[in-house]
């Protein structure tokens, strides 16, 4: 059972769900304490958001994925949760060189990565995540509590996770972790 969710652009949630990427880049929402991101949970539901999501925020090759998530968007007033994630590490990047080394591992545009990196204090968090597909989709009513620019939300109820299956196999995920450790130095592990 799991009650916490992590808000991310729907197109990135879909990329994670399809195994097209296995990391999350985060700066911190304006509604978060001090505007700084913190890894408050190491296991969470992926909460697709459509606010601030835009075609210029992703690489051109991801545009069909954006069109797909927009076409499959739940009706207003409804949230659909289908995947959960577990944090496998945390990297705090202090220069753009490290951020640019990761460009082949995600679908955000270079402009989005630069903007997130430079927002307020320079820096960016990178979380490799192991993503799992839930055995069933969960639909919840949307409410004002879920609104706002923050990363973490507590759901109104716990949702079952038993039987969730990884979207990428163990070997592929371990290879990603090895590649990240080659490119970056971890600052903490979950």
C-alpha cells in the first residue's frame, strides 16, 4: 500500500512508464519549503501533471509522446495513477557540465534543463528511479489539495501496490546505475 505521490509532467511520467527514461531531474517547486527540492520519500506513485507541460520543454523526438498523453488525458476532475517508482540514488549537480552529460538519458529539452538548473540557486537534483506498473489503474477525484507547484502530495487514501512489475529488467536498470556512477558522483543513496 502506498499513499504518497510525486508530481511530474505527464509526458515524463509516460516516458518513465515506457522505460524510455529512468531518472527524474528536479529543482523544487515554488510551494516547497524554501523552493528547494528534498527527497522526502523513496517510494511513490507517479502523479502526471499537465500544468507547465509544453512542447518546447521536451526534445523534438518526444513530441509524439506528448500528443499521446494529451489524447489519453483523464477527464477534468479525475487523476489516474498507473505507475510507482523507487528512488535508487540521489545526485546533486552543481554545474551544467554534469547536467549536459545526462542529455541522452531523458526527454527534457536542453533549454528546460538550463532553466531548471539556473532557477534561484544554481544546481539540479537527479534521481534514478526504478519504475513499476501497477496491476490496475487507480482513478481518484482531483481536489485543490493536489494543486500547486510542489513535488510531493499525500493521496486521500492508500493504494495497493502488490503485484506491480518493473518496466525495465534488472540488467538494464543496473546498467543505467553504472552509467550514472561513471558520469556523476552520488551525494546520497536512498
